[in-house]
């Protein structure tokens, strides 16, 4: 969930300072400080960026545009309470500011207050009914909360605004899979894949979502092919290698399965699933010490990471 939200919010800060008239007190030093904060954002040094934006704002509170960039830096650094507090500062002056409402809603959700997040996104859409990002994020929150019909309504709303929204198609697939309509889920995943195949080579999620569905429906070879495509697009994803390893294990290719699962566990030691499957495979192979170690790591990871939907 966090990764999907961050992909929407990373560019929020760029909306503020360039699009608004500068306030009356920027000095050359302040301009340099703001630019260094934006450079840190580009380098994904979010805590550094937040400190610099805060210093720039403290030096010149009349430049309220900096607040949006500060809120975005806090959010991207996963400091959700601070991000929400700064967004509220913006909203006290400009109650309909779309970027501030987005940050507030996402921060509320990631703090665990889904009811407040839903209310914020509904408010945002009432003020900005053509805001595609807000409809998408409201759909994601509804999906995570199991409100599937409401989620479907929001993703369909996204598609009315943008018929090429591959993320909306992908998420409609997740919704229909959760409703046990596997045929419709497959169609939506394949539509998303068709849209990203050439134009969005960085997007791997639809391939992984399709792989997971195909594993459920027993189409194991196709599931591996989809997982391999996902891993090729994003070799840093533990989930992609887990799905590939699971498919290989079901195909009877045990040695290759172990390699894929080990890669998955190395990429994210807090991801329980590959460790659980490794423990089972090692037990079948008679490697009891390795099985015991994998099971111990699985239990530790399981205790650290709460269950969550895709």
C-alpha cells in the first residue's frame, strides 16, 4: 500500500513553489536552502529535505508555499503525524488545497485511521470531482478495508477520467479476485499489462498480481512466466521472487525454487512467506537444520509484520 501511495505523492512538492508567486522575503541564502532541499528530495534523502524545508520556512514564514513541500518530505520519510500536521497548517489557510488534502488523507490512513482518511478523500473529491489521484487513493483505502463495491466504484470513476489508467485496471482485478470472480479479475490484470507492456516498463505489479491469481487457479507454468516478467521489471521486489519460487516449487523444480526463495528472503528479511516455504522445502529435502533456521526466521518476521492485502 505504502509503495502505491508514494508513487502518487512523490511529485506533490513540485506543485508549490514554482506555481505560486514568491513571498516578499527570500534572500539568496534562502533560495539556495530551498533548492538544496529539493535536490535532497530527488536523491530520496527525505529527512534531510524536511530539515532544510523547515529551516527555509522558519526563516520566512510568509512563504507558505514551502509548507506543502515540507509536508511531502515528511510523508515520503514516513513521518506521517508530522506530514498531517503540516498539511493541516496549509488547510487552515486554504481549506480546498488538493495536495494538502491528499497528504492529510494518506497520512491518516497510514496512521491507522481509515475512517478519517475516507472522510478526507470524500471531501477532496467533493471539492475537486475530477481529481484522478484522489479517486484512486479512496479506492485503495476502500479495497484495503474490504469495502469492495465502493472500491470498484472509485476505480471505475478513475477510468471515466482516464481510460488509460493501468493502475485502476490492476486494482479492479484485485477487487474482483477478492469477490471470487477470477475470470473478470484476469481480464482486468491483462488489460493493465497490455497498457504497461511497452509504455511503462517500470510497472511490475500487474504481472505479480496476475501470477498470484494464476497460482490460485492452478495455472502454474503461466504463473511462473508472469512472476518472471515481474522480477525482470523489478528485480528489487521480494514478492516477485517469492511468487516465482512458489511456482517453481509446484512445478517440481526444487533447486531453482530454493534459489528464487532465497533471493526473495535476502531482498526483504521481514517478508514471512518465502521463509515459510523454504522451511517446508528444506524439511522435504531432509535438511532439518536449514528448515529449523528458516522456520525461526519466519516466526520472527511474522511477528514483526502485520497481515496486509496486496
